[in-house]
C-alpha cells in the first residue's frame, strides 16, 4: 500500500513539470488540477483501504540520510489523515479546475500546487524524522510559493515572509523534539522513537517542542500570527487546503508525538495543552468576530477549531498520563473526529469564499451582500458550512464538539484539583467559542449573502461554474452526512484511537445504531439520524397544517422596516456595526477597542464619522517587540562593521587574551 | 662548552629581544622606534646564529642572515625613507598612553610566563624560557599594533610580533622550515611596505594614520 | 604514479604560463582548460591514493576537499570567463589587470591544493599564507579606493592571524619534539597524530588557542571576521565565489587537522567549548548583521560567516553525528555559496548595481536566473531537499538531544539569519521587476550555477556511499 | 413498553406545542392583573396565531428563499427541543436522541436561523436585532452549558431522564451548586426568552428591542410560526427548570397510567406556578440598557461556573 501511495505521489512532481513546461498554454493549469484530482482520489482510496485494513504497511527508498534511508509507513492512523488530506485535496482540485481560469497567475499556481499536495501526503507517510521533516518543509515552501502568487503586492510578500518564518520556527522545534527522541531511542527512524524510553525531563522537552512545532503550523495562539496573513493571500482553493488540511498534518504529527512515540508525559502536560487549546479557541474566534476580510475571518475560525481539537488531545493526554486509557481513547477519537469535520467544513467555507471572490473580486464583507439571490447554490452550501462550524445540530461540527464536551465532563474523574477545576473552565471556553462562532458566522453569512448588495461587484455577481458548484455541494453533503450518520465514522475513529492507546475492543464510543454514546449509554446519548428524521417530520407536520389552515397568497412589497424608507443599501447594518456590541463587550479589554465618534453639529454639512481603533494584543505584545528587538540589535551590532583596522585588531587581541586568561585560570584552579 | 653556559647565553640573547620589544612600546619618535626595531632584529639575528651554533644546524645561519640583512638593515632603512618621502609625522601617535601600554605589556609578559612555564615540563629548560620570552614578544608586538595609530609603527609592531615567532622557532630544537617561514614573513612585510607606498602614492591621502584610511564602513555604495 | 603531483603541478605551471600570456581570449581559455585538467586529474585521486610522504599526503579527509576545490575551481573559471569578458568589455578592467588576475587565480588554486595536501604542518601554514597573499592581490584588482582599502584590511588582519597560527604550530612542534625527537617527522601530521597521545596536553591546549585565533581569523569567525565582508564585496565576483566556497574551507580544514591531534591526545583541554563559543558568536553576529546589508555581495559574505559559525559549532559539539554534519555542511556550503555568487555576479552585471534595494522582480524579468538564485538562497538557508538541510538537521537535532540550552542560540541565530536572507531575497526575486528584461547574459553562464545546484539537491536526497564512509571515518578522528 | 413510550412521546410533543400559547397567555394575564388591568383572556394567543395564519403573506421585495424557509426551521427546531424535555414522564421514545447539550444546541440552531432571517431583508433594524441576539447568545449559551455541566457532574450524565432519576433518588439533597445553577439557568431563561430586563416582548420600535427587531419583516403564517416558536420556547425553559430542579411528581419509567396522570397534573401545577412567578418578576423589574446585558449574562456564566467549582468543595463528586 505504501509503495502504491509513493508511486501516486510521484505523479505530482510530474504534474509540476508539466505546469512549468506548458506555462504558456491556457489549459495547462486546469489540466494540472485535474491530474491532482485523480491523484488525490487514488491516495484517498489508499487511505480508506489502510484504515479499513488496519496494520502497517512499509516501504523504504534508498535516499535521505545515508545510514538510515527514507522509510515510509501507512497505518490506520496515517491512513485516516490521508483520507482527511485527500478529501480536502479532491474538493480543492475539482474547485481549482475552473477556479484557476479566474486567477491572474494560474501557471504559478499550477506549478506549486501539486508540490504542496505531495509535501502533505509524504509528511503523513514518512516513517523517519528526516523524511518527515523534508516533506514537512517541502509542504511549507510550496505553500509559501502559493502565498506569493500575487507577489507584486507588498502585503502578500510580508504575509509570505511571516509564514515562512513561523514555519521554520516550527521546523526547528520539531527538529529538537526529534533530536531528543532519536538520542533516547537510538535512531531517527520512527520505530526507534516508538520504543524510546525517556525520563521526565526529556519527555517534557519533547512535548514542549512538539507542541510549539506543530502548534506553529496548526495555529496555536500565540503562534497563529501567520494564518490570518497567509490565507487571504493564497488562492482560495489553496487556502482551503492550508486551513482545512495542512493544520491537520500538524496535528497529526503532534498526535504521533503525544500518543505514538516514546514520551510518557505527566498528566499536567495534558492540562497545559488543554488550556492552551481553550485559549486558542476563544482568542481565535474573538479575532474572527471583528474581521472584515472574509478569508481572514475564516482563517481565525481555523485557529478556533484547532484550539478545540487541541483540547481533545490535551484531555486525552491527561487521561493517558493517569492510565485511564479508554477515556483517553474517547478523547482522542473525539478530537480526530473534530479534525475530520473541520477539514470538511473549512474546506467548504474557503471554497465558498473562493466562489464569492471569483464572482465579485471582493473579500471585504463590507462590500458584499445579497449574493444569495445571484449565487443560490454557493449560498446554500456556505450556509451549511457556517452552520456546521457553529456547532449546530444536526451537522457534523456539532457531533464532534458534543463528543469533546462529553470527554470534558469526564475530566474531573482525574484525581487532582487542576483537572477538576480545569475541565469545567475549559468546557466553558468550548461553549463560549461555539456560541461566538455562531455569532461570527451569522455575521459572515449575513453580510456576504443576505441583505442587499453593497457594491456594484456584488450586484453583478453570477453563480459559480459547475465544477466549483459540484465540489461545494459535495462538501456540504459531507457535512450533513458526517453529522447525520456519524456512527460508522466514530466506530473507525475509536478503533484507531484505541490502537494508538494500545487497548483493544473497549467500548470507547458505544454505538447501538443509531445512538452515539461515550463510554456508557447512561452518560448521555445523541442520534443525528433520529433527530433529523424527527425534525423533518415536524417540519412536514407544520407545513401540512399551515397548508390546510392558512391562505396561500403571497404578495411582494417593499420592506416595512418600521416605516423607515431606506433608499440606499448603505443604510444596512454593516459588518462593523454588527460586531459592535461584541466588540464592546469582549474587545474593550482584549483589543483595547476604542470608538471615536465625530458627530457634527446640526448646522454643519460634513458627514459624521465613527472611527474604531483596535490593537492586536498578540502582535503588539509578542511579535512587534521581537521585530523591534532584532532591528535594534542589528543596528547596534552593525557598528562593529564600521571600525578601523586597529580596532578590529583590538578585537582579535581581546579574544586571544580572553582565551589565554581562561586557559591560565584553568591552570591556576586545577 | 658546557650546557649551562649555552643556556645562559641563549637566555641572555632572548632577554635582549624582549627588552627591545619593551623599548618599542616606550619610544615616542618614529625614528627611535625604527632604530630600536633594528636593534631587536639584530638581537634576533644573534639569537638565531647562537642557536645554529649550539644545535649544530647550519640552516639557522640563513635565518640569522635574513634577520640581519632584511630586518636590521633593509626594513628600517626603507621605512625611514618612506617616512621622509611621504612626509609622515615624526612622532608616534598613540591610542593608549605610553604608561598604560607599558603596564599592559608587563601583564602580558606575566601571562606568558604563567601559561608557558608549567606546560613545558617535558621540554628542555632552554626551550621553556625561550618560549616564554618569545610569546611575550609576540604579544607585545600585537599590543603595539593596537595601541599605535601610525601605519609605520603598525608595521613595526607586526615585525616585532614576527620576531617573536622566529625567536620561538629557532629556540625549538630541530624545527623544520624555519628558513622558509622567515622568507615567507619577509615577503609579507615587503608587501606591507609596498602597500603603504602604493596607498600613499596612488591615493594621496593626507596622513598615513589608518584612522583616516578607514572609510569603508560597512556598506557604502 | 603520484597523481597528486599533477593536481598540484597543473595550476602551478599554468600560473606561470598565464603570467606571460597577454591575449585575454587565450588566457581565459587556458584558465578554463587548466582548471578542468586539474579537476579531472583530481578525480583520479578518488580511486587511487598516493602514498603519504613527509610533505604531502592524501587521506579520507582531504580527498573530498581536493576534488571539491578543483571542481569549484573549474566551475568558477567557467563563470569567470563570462564575467571577466563582460568586465573587460565595459572597461572596468584593463589587460594588465587581467593577465595578473588569471595568473593569480591559478596560483591561488595551487596554494589551496597545497594546503589541503600538505602533511607537514609548516608547509600547510606556508600555503595558507600564500593563499592569503594571492587573494589580497585579487581583491584589490579593481584598484578602486574601496577595493584597496578592503584588501588592506584583509591583509593586515589575516597577516596577524596567520602569524598567531604559526605560533600555535611552533607550540605543537614543541609538544611533539620531546616525544618524537627533532626533525621533520615531528611536524608531519600523519606521524604526529599517532604519537600525540603522549604529548604534553597543556601545551597542546595552549597551542590550540593560538591556532583557533589564527586560522579562525581566516575562517571568518566573529569577532575576527572583519575582513571577510569587505574582501568579498570589493573583489571580482569569481574571487568572492572561491573565497567563500574554498578559502574558508581550507582555513577550517587546517584548524580541524589540529583538532584531530588534540582529540587523539585525549587529555588536552577539549577544544569543543572554544569552538562552540566561536561558532555561536559568529552565527549570532552574522545573523544580525544580515539585516543592515544593502550590498548584495556583503549580504552573502555575512551569510558565509554565519555558516562557518554553524560548521565550527558542529565540530565543537563533536560526536559522530555533529562531525558528519559539519563535514557535509562544509561541502554543501562551498557548493551552494559559490553558486550564489555566480548568480550574484550575473545579477549585478545585468542590473549594473549591487544595491539590494535596486534589484527587484528577477523572477519576472529573468525567470531562469531569478528562480535559480532563489533556489540557491533557499538551499543556503537550509530548506530541503537541499544538502544544507541535511547537515542542519543533524546539527540541530543532535544538539537538542545533548545540550538543549546550546540549541537555543543556534536556533535563534538560524531563524534570524533565515529571516534576513529570505526577506532580502524575496524582494529581489519577487515584486515588480526593476531590471530591463532586455539586459541579457549568455545562456552558458548559468551552467556552473546549474551544476552546483544539481549537486546540492542531489546531496540533499542521496549521498554516495564512499563519501559517507570517508566522512564517517573523519568524523571519528575528529572525536 | 416501546408502544407506551411512543404514545407518551406523541402526547409530550403535542403538549409542547399546544400548551405553549396558553402559558404565554397566562403570563400576560397575570401581568395585566398585577398592573391593575383586566387583560385579555389567556386563550388570546391562540386567536392571534390563528389570525396570523389566515392572513396574506407580504414579503419584502428582496426576501430570499432563506427568509421563507427560516420560520419552518425555527419552529421545528424549537418544537423538537421542547418535545425532548420530559415534562410529565421520562418514558419517552425519543429521549436518547438528545441530551442536554443537544437541547441547548437545537435552540442555538433556531436562533442561528432567526438571526440570519433578520439580516436577509437588509434593513438596519434586522441587523441590529441579529447583532444583539448573537451577543446575548454568546454569553447565555455557555452559561446554560455550564449549568448542564454541573448537573452532569452531579448525576454523572447529561441525559435529562437520568438527571431526573438521580434527583428523585435523593442523590442531591440540598446542594449549594444546585442553587447556583438554578439561578444561572433562570437568568439564562429570562435572557433567551427575551423577557424583561433583557428584552421586552411587548414593545416594538424601541432601540432597545432585540427579538422583535429581527422579525419585523415577517407577516402572516411566517410570523405565526415565529410567534409560536417563541411561545414554545418559553414553555420549554419552564419545563426544563421544572424537570431538573422540581422533578417531583413526574412519572418515571415503569410506572403505570396513574403515574402518568399524576405527572400531568403535577406538571400543570408547576407550570402555572412558575409562569406566575415570571409574571411577578417581570412586573417588579425594569428594563436594562443593552450593554448591561453582558454583565447580566456574564454574571450568569460565572454563577454557573462557580456552581461547578463549588461541587468539589462540597465533595459531592
């Protein structure tokens, strides 16, 4: 299986070469995306097959570190992520086939896109640290190029730069984690790392470095800074992958570190990850609430969802540390389910944003509106995605958040105070972020698709072409399917989680079809299938009653609006005004939001103005000082280069003296 | 001749080289610096010849000859000519006063002794003491280079440093390639002299104070 | 048959020949052909190693470096052919300059090869000094005020450095002499290394301090590095390429030979901490310095300091992985950095400026050049699948495993340097083009660049078996 | 067994929707009386709904399909949630379908739709209402979930039927955290139903209105559905409080018909009592400023969190 997968991946570089060779040809980009579609279809099937088959399949290539070779391995766990990645890639490639026609730099996209897919797939298959990091960096660099597609814009170059820096930071952290593991396990192969025995300090170091490394890629606050910059800059189908899928690759390796490899971290690492996840979730969605750039909003929402997945991982780790393996498996399965769900819904939302972008050339939600009339299919699919990501039943986002909340309810079973107090607080954070996600997506959907068009572009938009619509519909259907029929998916996930925990055949998620219940049926249960059937039945009853009861007359008239006559669409509620109450309540302290109202007196004829000033606390508090520090130090140290020869000689003399004195002191004191 | 006398004589000549090294730091006029340097080179030449004699290695006479002809006569002469020809200030421009320089010099000699003496247990007494003095001369030369502005004094500092090296090399029994090294150094020095001349003639700088030459400051495009 | 004598003889003879040839065309051709000839003969060394003599020898360590040196010497001569022809056409250089340049180029290769092959430590020292002298002359080739000042700075600092290195060499002999008796054997590395376990350790330690400062100046370790950026920036670009790619390696090679002696002694002061300290200081300083650079050649000169810092750090850390990584990094850095300088040479010629701010959008105006340049910079920045990544992978991961606290400055330095390089390169390669696309360059001028990049990428993916064995053997000796 | 549970489920579903207007009418009546008015009959809401249903539907010019389907979803989601809260018996066939979290989320789904509907026409009032509604929800929903959390920790389950079993079995006793949860849930219930002091269900055209602002554009049968949904929701919350905190009298599974009858009566009595309490509360309290909501609901959130934490102090878990 692994060999076939490698062969499939090997097609991708060929596609890149095709794209470069035929960069003048108009059809080449679409063709390349078509090729990517087929490859991801194949890889997706390989993923499904290995999930169903279980066990591990190995392959080795005579490249990479000379004494190690490059090892690849597909087991059920990486198979699952292959499915996640290639599901996203499938939809994105299909979308891309027609989307690239609207892009200015389609050949550039076509050249880098297959490499990006190759990097992600290889990272999931790699079975030694070197191959993994090569693939990982490959993924980073190719996505960096994709962010740089419109490199004529200064802003995009900055975004790409920030992204690459964060990626490199992450790589170094992972490198360190691998290094410690390799030292303990005696080799860079993942096999050695699985059997590595680490002491407490080493375990902590590995977990910390893995968390920072994977976190910087996944968007852990405060390492998320690149996400909202890079995602808007990349073409939408690429941002769908970066957001929906690449972050999952990061979580994949984090899971490997936490649950598959040697470290045996104490429970409190779980607590730390859990709290980090909670903070990430809440901060991410708070940022999302105040964005006006649609893709940036979606990027921040990714931060939120990564936080929720991390909460699941954290509590799983805490359970594992305490030896409560069935609970740990449950938490892990819940988290994996959330990852799967998020990749589907975020892919859907970004592709929806891409459809909007290609129809209107506008990302600013203040300048959109009313698209539901001109793009009904896109609107419906986006609505499904928005509802799913807001954790509304019966869609998939709800199911996984429900499972995560259920595991949090189990948290206080860990016999110590931090978890007893921590789990409720984190549960509150999950609830808060879910509720605010609903607010953010009401705002996003409402401003983009509902109301009246706020710009000419929005007024003239047309529905997306068929391939784009197919991929949107497919993903939306998947959102519904994973929500309504979660049982088979969760069964597989809990098996994978259990095998990773080293326990077999435990009732992690009880699923007497169609019920879904964690650990035991008495702990609460849920059934999407029954729920949907019942709601549909109730809708039917309502409709029948209303049909029988009332009139069927419909009259169109102007909006009433309490008698106000609003001529211009500019009178509508704007994104900023929608966010204002939330901004006031949550933003006052966090963003130091300040509103300056300039209200002219009645005699003046100038317009009134409202200026909102906000400050990004994480950027201002963490990154800006770093940048300033480096700049300052660079300026200070630069003086060293403008000295006279004599002073350079003096430096040499002093260095010599220093070393000689050290040597002399050693003599004296030894 | 008994070994004690050989030793004492070598020691004495080495001490002379070191003494002239100190005197270099003390001089205030360029002409005096050059004269002192000529004496140091002469002392070195004697040291080399003495070593050639007691080690019975005739090639060291070549080193002695180079030291005598090139360093004790030619270089001071050439530098004197340069100073006159280029109209360089006749006084030594110091970056650090004479007094502090001397104090640091003494400290350097102490450091050399502390470092060298205990580590050369295996070597003969002759080599040990010689080495400590050679190292002092090297460090004093370096000190001179960094405490004097003028290009000529810097060249002298460099050559004093080199004298220390040759002193060390001739003092170690059977050191190969000593001649080649002294030739190589002579080439270096010659190039430095040529460089100064070249600079001056070509660019017509006002002073040979390297302070004014140093205008390449990082990036200037 | 003593192939290595041919490898040494060809450049020496050619140097003499070129000194008398006055036709530019002829001397360019002779230069290229002679470099190719020494490269080809050096390949024979891979298969057949001559016996070691007291003066010259070939072992696992220097064989790869000799081949690397002749290879980069050859590719640079090809690059130089195009570069020099254009400089001559634009009147930056006159005929006499060029005759001198070509003669010195071969002399420089000779001194470096001699330093690499020298068994006698004194001979090694003399050759390194010779390399300094030849490059000083080439750095001042343009005869501009800046060039002469750079050459002067280079000359003075390196002369002092080289003098200190000699003192260290004398001290090593002093340590060897009581054990091995006076004479040439006590200076021949192959003999010394066998006997060094009985040497006075403290004396060796003292010697190493002088050697580290001395050869370290030549390697460009901070704070002894001041000459390096100026010399790189003001000389002709082919010289920058060989300076960065080869000379720094040779100086480091000399230092490592002594480190081996210390390692074999065992009781001597571990050179590791000193080298680690110098490595970290070079890396950190260079990383910050990169930000303020406006001159494209200075930028990459500082990057060389940074990489020499990493390599020194790796050797300082010691251990099989780190030493292997250091050796690999030496090789990869010299291939990559010279490739970068090839690209930089072409870029500065077509744009007529060395100022980074004025170079924009190469990917749009000159796609092949721009992208190759970008790949080369990414390679030097340590991104896979290029060779530097492999060595950085090994260095950083093994450091994290052994000394996590030391890994932090390394990581920070690499990140900061990476940031500067990428930020500047992003501006040069991307954004709106500032260079007229009509400004052309000969297509073959990129051939050396491609050759280097191909090797670097290949090495990142797959390393030939014998090379790995050599490196591992040397890594063991380095302790 | 299954058959009876189906039967009781149908009954529960019908009660959830049929009794709701009566509860609303009853609250209005009590309020009127407290204000010194005679007030309309408690059956007036039925008449209002019937009238709305018969009325012609007037749609704004740019109303989209979303605007037209939203009322059905809002109503059905609310109705579904209401029929899942055990009122007179826990022996309901659909009760494993949803636990307390799902109930909260179902109401959230209804709110999501209504907020979108408010934005659809593109009037400023609609946006204003949606914006405020989402603010309230973003605090009320976590507060409610935390209440659920407390109960789940106490009873070891999130299923309402199990919680009732637990409470009835006397496992709780008098718990501080139950008290705190009750207060928090009451505050949430007030906010979520748009009652004073958060919103005034009786006003229009005030800048402080929330719920009514979103549904300004609805007419005819759509408005009927939305009005009905809010009535159902009011009853749902009262039922929820009853079933968790005052479950006595409810028929647990295994009890016979007389248990059901008793349960029905008990439920009716408790419903009336709480509705009256609500009316009294609304009469004596004044409406808040919009931006005080955050304090009000933030207080609820913290109370519920406190309730969870106090659990450990009393060492119930």
